[in-house]
């Protein structure tokens, strides 16, 4: 979900991401940050921008549609700023022992991910003694984490890689401060994670990009599996759940966004003229034949293509996608670090190809001496082409039994959970050298492969 981005002198934008409900966009730039509310299709203009004194915002996250903004600057990569954008006031500045790679917010927590530790802060009480830390996590250089909405009546779950060599997912209950479950999801290292809003399901993808799986958070059971039809490696960096109907958007470093339907496919009903004996015979032959095929081929018999798809007019390594309801109408929205926002229609009943409705140019805050129109249309004439595809083996990880982590905690705060402790106080200000050449997580999430994917529903 989060990938490092090197500084590009030709591009003002350093970071772009949707808020938790895909009703707004936050842009971090060399000139500060900008907030965009997705209220209309025809016009996308910044509803708020930082002052001219704020520079090089490499991470910027907004808490839903509230006034709370969390951002990180390149000159202070270890410091997190919590900002009230309506009052133009810094609420607090928190210093951490290492570079901040990613930040996530929900109704209950502010999560700060470093390469080898994760800090969990309480939104209602930002005191250092209330901060919880998961220490000695496997190396996580891209700051890959996921967080569900965390409404007061719902659980608040955090997901992060449980291994630096295989695709294990560790799920942590931030409300109870307890490790919950470990899910062996893929053979390859994890590339993307996403919860549904209520925290009942989690979607995963590995660096191979051949398989996307959806698991039950409660039991770690596999619920759905989406597999691409051919062996072609892609970098999946965005997974996004839509609630009603249940859809999963997938974006990657290709020109195609795929939308999958989380539903068991209905089998075609035989006509009255067809005899039951013929259907039974056909089923037996198909089942017996599948036993002699490799696993990845036999799975194809029970998998479907994507429910809907979007063809982008460009190829980008830094793309995010979501389904946003604008004036109560669903749209597929796609944004990139190149500074473009694309809005596509989607037929929620029939699916199929989504058509471009509007294209906008996103900008960071403009310097005082070079104000330009923001949200104006701009066409792309020169498109990057993908290099020759690299073949790789499909991810055929068997769905192993998930490991339920039993804690030895003695209180409701989970202070004695192995690998977790409450930190000592950190100074709110510290002197750190600037890192203008730092590779910083850009929070951008990506699309999935330009080829139709195949669907399978199975058990672990």
C-alpha cells in the first residue's frame, strides 16, 4: 500500500491518498498539502491548503472528513505533526526514534509505522504514557500496514507483515491491545493489505501479484481468491473494499483497474429438457479431469473474471483507486502521483467496462508568485509503455491453518503481550538532520494487472 518515492524535480506532488471513506483526497507536495472533497464530478478544487511556510510534505493523512490532519515533512522525517486545518493550528508534534514510513488514522487510533516498530496512539488521549508500541516487528521498509474504520461500537484492527520472507499477516486488536491472529496468506512477501470498513475481512496480495485473497479476520479462513489468467508479475499497491454491494478494487503498475464482486457465483440451472443423468455425468468427468491438472489450472474451473474494470490512459507505478459515492451515485475514482484524478462510471448491477466521465488535474499548494488554475482538465498525450513482461511462477501457497496468538497479558491494556510494551516518554521536539534525498513512503495504492482476473471461492 505504501511505496517509497524518490524526489523528482519535475513533479510537485510527493503523496496522494483518499480518506477512509473515499469522500476526500489529501495531497502532499513540495509546496505543502491540499485537501479535496469529492462533492461533484465536474469540479474538483482544494477545500483547504497549507500556508506558504509549509514545505515538502511527504506524508499527509486526513481523519475521515474532519479537520484533523497528520503529516510528515522531509526535513523532519522522524516527526509527526497533528494539525487542525480549520484553526490553522498544530495540535502536537511527536518525535519518533526513526524515520516515519507510513501513518494511518481511524476513529480510535493514530498509527505510526517505522521499519521495525509500530506506535499506536489514542485519538482521545495523545499523552506519551498512553501510547502503545509493537516492537521488534519484521523489517518493513515500505511501512505496509492497514487499519479498519474503528467506530466506537466496532473493533479496531491493525494489520502488518508478520514476516520479511513470506506473506504472513499479523492482526492486532488496538482496542484491547492484544495480538489477535496470524494468517499465512502467500508464499511471497506481502505487497498490499486492506480491511473492509467493519474489520470482518482482510484482502492481501504478494509481490508476485498473481493472487489476491480475502480472509475472515475472526478465524483466518480464506473466503475468496482472485487469480490472474496468465503468469505475469505486477506490483499491486492498492486494495479497496466497497461496502454495498461488496466489491474489491485492485490497482497496480499497469493500465487496468479491476473490481471484483465478493459473492459466490451462481451455477447455471439446467433446462427442463436436460436430463439429470447427463448433467451428473458431465460433472463427474469435469471433476475427475481436474484432479490430474496442476493446482493453478484446476482452480480456473471455479474462478470468474473481474466484475468490472477500468482502462487508464496511462501506466503509473503510483496509483490509488476506490469507489466513491458522489451525490449518491457510485463512481470509480483513480488518482496518481503524476497529479491526475480520473472519475469513471460503474454499473453496480451488470459490471463490465467503466467509462471515463471526467479527468482533473490535482495540484499541491501553489507558490505565491505562480498561481495556476487547480482542478482544470488536462489530457495525456504521451503514455508510458510497460517493459517486456517478466514471467514468474504463480503464488500457489496452500491455505494453512491460521495461528491464533494466545497472549499472556494480565490486564486489559495488554502490557505483557510478547513483543509489545508501553514506551518511555519521547520529547516533542528533537534535532534531526534533514534528508532531502530520502526515499519516503508515498501512501499511494496501486492497480492490478491489465488482464482479466479469475475468481475462486474456497476453504483453507
